[in-house]
């Protein structure tokens, strides 16, 4: 039925994504674009009972546990509610034995 099916997969910047999408559109070629969005971890009071040590470990694993931070879903930065900031930093330093 179809002589050939071609699907283009591309990871990169939005600028290059536009070029790839424009070229693919001319031939109606399906395209999947991963444009390098930023992935935050959010630490706030919406969860009324969270454990700071578990939270820090999950953030570290979310960044470095999967493919040493090279995964597209790796955590890029942490947004912390002000009241938890010093606790989170202190617990992170303890985890790495930095005093």
C-alpha cells in the first residue's frame, strides 16, 4: 500500500525545529520534534506532608539518575517556596557530606 514510510525524529533548538518542520511539510512527512524544554522540580506547600530527605534524593535522581542528566526529562532547575529554601539547601549539602 505504502511504498515507503518515513518519520523524522529531531531533538534540538526551536530554530532548527522550524527548518526541519518546513522541509517535512513540503512532502507531508510526519515529524516528531523534541525542542529541549526546561524541566523544573517544584518544592512547595501544596503537599502538606513531604519528607525533605526523600525530596532531595528524588531531585538528585531526577537530574543525574537517568543517563547522567542527559535524558530529555532530566531536572534543569528547582523552584522552591521561600519557607523551604534553607531546609532544602541544608539537606542537599548533608546528602553530599558538604559542611
